[in-house]
C-alpha cells in the first residue's frame, strides 16, 4: 500500500496556546480586581475611570474567561488533536490563520466595547451586534476548516473526542444565532428581539448551554484525547464514552429553565428544566468515572506526573459541579442558592477546577512536546498544582459560607413579624467573605504566573518543532465494515451524518422548550395598566443596561414571604412585556429593584447614585459621578422608539418625532421638583435625571392596577 | 403558589414533559443498543487512536 507523507502543523496550536494563557491571565486578573471591588468599593475609581466600575468590569471578566481563555484552550486542543486523530494536516492553514487572528480581534473588540458601555445587557451574550456578526463569520471559518479536515482524513473512524468537537461546534452556532436576534438601533446599540419572559427563557437556554457546549463538551473532547495520551493508555471504556456523548448532548439542551425557578416563567417549563437537570447526573458521572478509571492501576504515575495530577482534579471538579448543578435545580435548594454567592461558587468550581486545571494539565503536556524537550521544572508544576488547589478552596468555601449566612439573615423575622435584618446588614456581614474570596482568586492567579514562568523556560530550553512529519495510507474508496458492526460504526464513519444527528438531537430539546413559549405570547395575561416606557425612562433604562446594574441587582421578586415583605409584591409575567431585553438579573449583591419605583423620593436617588454611602452607610455600591456630567443622548430617542415599535411595543405611529418633547417635559419636571423640594440644582438634560425617571417607574404599573 | 396559570390556555401543555421523557428513554435505549453492537476489535482499534501518533 502507498503511504502518503504529510506534516502536522504545530504553529497554530502554539499560537492558540499562547493566546489561551495570555487571555487567561488577563481574564483572571480582571476577576481578582472585580472581587476586590466588591469588598472595597473605592477600587471602582468611579471619579477617574467610570469605565472600570464593577458593572462594566465583570462582563469583561466573564467574557474573557469563557471566550478568550477557554475558547483559545479549545482551539489549541482541536488544532493539535484533530490532525493526529485523522492522520491529515488541518485542511487550510489560511483559514486557520484567519480563525486565530479573527478570534483575537473579536476578543479585543469585546473588551474595549464592553468597557465603553456597549452591551446588550444579556449575561454572557453582552457583545453588541457587529461583534456578534464577526463571531458568526469566524465560527463559520473554523467550522469549514474543521469539517474539510474531517472529510479529507486518512483514518476512517472518528474518535469520540471529534464527536464532542462536532456537536459543540454546531450547537454553539445554533445558540449564538438564536440568542442574538436583536434589532439594531445604531452602530453598537441594539435591542433584544424578545421581551420579558421569552427573552429570559431564550437567554437562559443560551446561558446554560454556553456552559454545556462551550465550557463542557469541547473540554470533554480534550479530556478524551489528552488524558489517555498523558497516561499512555486508552480510555477506560470506549463504549461508555458513546453513551456519555449522546445522552449528554441530548439532555443538556433541556436544562436551561433551571436558572429561572420561582420566577415568572411558566411552571411546566421550570419542572422540565429540573427533571432534565437531575437526569444529567448520570451521563456526567459516567464521563467522570470514565476519565478517572482510565488511571486505574496508574496512581503511582499520578503521584509523580503533574499533568495527571491536574487532570485528576479537573475531572473530579467536573464531577462535583455536575452533581451540584442538578442539586441546585431542585426548587427548594434553588430557593437558597439563586441570586446568592452559591451560584458564584458553583461556576468557579467549574471554571477554576474543570476548565482551569484541564487547561493547565494540557499545557504542561503540550508545550514540552511542541518544543521537543522536557518540562523545565516538574517541581514548580507541582507547586502550581498545590497553590491552584488551595486557591480553589479559598475561593469556594467563603462563597458557600456567605450564601448560607445571607440566606438565614434574609429570611429572619422577629417575633413581631418584622424582617430582622436590613439589606445593608447582610452586605456588611458578607464583606469579609468577599475579601477571602478575592485572596483565594489571587492565589490561584499566582499559580498561573508560576506556570507561565515554567512554560517560558521550557520553550527557551527546547527548540520549536514547526512541523511534524507523518505517514499514513489514504482511505480507500471501497470499504466493507465488519459484518457484525452495525449502526454506530456506520454513523461514526459519516461526519456529516454525525453533525446532522447532533443538530437534530439538540434541536428537539430546543424546540420543545422554546416553541410553546412563543406560542404563549398572546396568552401572557396582559395587565392593562402595564404601559410602554416613556422616552425618558427608556433612555434611563439604557443607561441602567450600559452601566451593568444588572450585575448586582435583580428585578424579579420571588413569591416567598421573606422576599415579598422585603421588596414588595412578587413579579408577574405580564409586567415585562415591554422589556427588551429583560433585566431580571442573576445575582443580588444589591437589593432587588423590581419594586423600587416610588420607594424613595427623587432626591434620595440623586444623592445615592452620587455617593451611595451617604444614603446607606456601609454600602458597597459604586458611585456614579459621570451620570451627573453626561448629557442624555436625545439624538437616539427617535430610532429607539422606532425600533421598539417595530418589535410590537405600542407607541403610536409618528410618536418618535415628538418623543423628545415628552422627554424634555418629564426631565424638566424632575429637575424642577428637585430644585423646589430639595434645593438640588441640576440641569434637566443630565443622565442622572433619566435614570431617576427609570428607577421611579420600575414595578409601579401594577400598583396602578390595584388602586383602581 | 401558582402564578403561571396562563399556560393552561395552551391545550395539553402537560403532555410536553411526558413526551420529552419518553423521547429520551427511547433515545437512550437506542444508544445503548448501538453501544453493545459494536465489534470488540473495532473498539480496541478506535480507542487506541489517540495513542498511535505514528510520526513514522
């Protein structure tokens, strides 16, 4: 048989690896800064750098870690593993380069635009529409390159890691497109196509599956490749990996609504989310055990090899968070965990433990290979391992603790039936935990710097192998499968069929979950008194979104006594029909704002936004002095109203041309009242006026209803 | 506390969870069947793919 000679390219894996580690360090550093900001609000430096306040920084942190660190980590592994598993170089070096530079360009655009305040206000999908389009293009380039490689392969069978890559690619594409339906208002500003309950459902269907198909399945692909490689033995059970794959992608897509338990989301959708989340334990643990059992009988190796150590903890953290996740989707557990630091702890077990440690293990294995040498210092790597583990513990434990502390404080009533603690008391109690968490994060980051040093030294020691020569026979046209291998090996030889099947499998879940909610549109009980926002309130709402207030404030009161007493009447689905995008939030670092309208006078907000501690001593909310300088962007009113009406918000036709008159009138009213009643002088065209108007409006419509 | 009664307007919405569950079970059985039907020698060839780098 003729053997083809060809070369594996190591350049792109190297580029991606460098990018992964670089952005990882940046993303984690931002996380550490954000963590310290929560403990010491002066670190927001609001007077000097309004762009770095927590509300804007946190999305940069999350996006950097997910899409820059983990994203480049995925590509590193894929560009290394796929050619070797398929015995062919990547199909196109050019597309590979476009993919690499395109992705880094997106990351830079994302960071800059988020800090500038361009955001859609939907968590983990904050990027504005031009960047969304760029992402789509680069993703397609990546897909073409990957599939063309698969099609021109020299190995008939597709190893299970490749299925994970294929399913991840197609599902991420689907999620990104469905969740990014937005109507552009201007360059870098858009409104979500969906509103209220629907927007929430689509967003969390997306958010949950971004965790599933960006942070989990591609990394499982890496696990199934690099773990056997590092241990130098095949995976424990290949059969189990098949079941792992199919049940995982089938189940994951349904579980999104577990982020919305006790909210105004329909009850059947909540139950569906819970049921499927519980079932998810099975395949997840199947996968974890498959990974760990691969090392059976090789534990002496684990003790010596830092790569395997990192893998063991990574896979264990995968098991822990995939057990915890389903638990968190039980309604009674969720009642405690939702909006609290528990969720934060949960995701960081996943991010630091699973994604972080798997990446580190992969790098410690890969970089010496790429530079044809041995790791510079095994000892330093072991140190990194222990520091990293300590960092995770110091991060997670205070967060769990803080979650329970605040839960018990929030729900405590005095014998007279009054709430025992003010919100600010809870804030004060958790600050020490925030400090500990920030220290834990810092320690983890120090470990990363140790790794960087070690890897740079390794690279310097060796010499880079740009190309590796390999040989394999081409695939022959006529292939006869062994007579007793049916079905699966058939599918597995057909990548496109595999792609289509994966899409069908995830598509079913998506459809069953989303379609009814869209049919429901007419069925959401319209509350007659719920009216569209006035132009000024709409502008204020956009400032609220821009400043990322949703990173600390929810707007969704759950039907519990301790919430209703604290915040007011629980939220109804019908109240959000004009909310493009919804702003329910996911974390209550500050109190819920769903009924803030009318709770205080305008002057209270005026003083509070300028200096939160003046109204709430001990507050950790950033101050917003820039809102008192910036002028309301009146020029955008017209197109905003227009866009809203296009999506069905009932503004009268032609209203956009006179909307600014109403805006001025309302703004002047607020400014005049502030001057008359409180002796506060402020010109009516400042942003603070708009945000006061919005805050005073939130959750008030329904009060009108009950007054009638 | 029930606050989402509006869904009752969709006829037979309760069928959704049941349909999904049945779908999953059928799917799971099929996958398990596939899994067992793969030939042993094939499995051992495939599972060794990552190990065989054959850089000549």
